[in-house]
C-alpha cells in the first residue's frame, strides 16, 4: 500500500510541478507582453493575468508541494539527506 501511495504521489507531484513551472513562464511572458503593448490594453492584460491566471498556477504549485511532502514522508527519505546507509565514509585526505 505504501508503495502505491509513493508511486501515485510521485506521478502527481511531477505532473503538477511541471505544469506549474510552465504556467509561471506563461505568466512571465504575458506580463512582458503587457509591458511591450502598454496603454489600456496592456494594462488590462496585466490585470487579467494577475487576477485570473496567476492564482491557478499558485494553487497548482501548492498541490505539487502537498504531494511532494506525501511522497517524502511515505518513503522516509529526503532528497537532500546525506545518509550513508551504514557504510563508513572513506577518508581520502593524505
């Protein structure tokens, strides 16, 4: 059961994080485009991007973090841990 939770949480984490990152790039491009256009249309584009599009990608990134935490705590291993699994470290200092 734990393996299935880990497997599905990893897949959901990866997909939602990828979509959130691509969405962040889209938002950045829309803001850049609104600066280049300027005027009332550029302002409207920036406001719509901020109020309608950006919150959805922030929510998706939060969901990705939730599933990443589930994945981390079901396996008991952290991605940045420095465990040696009982092996003694080699001392290469001469």
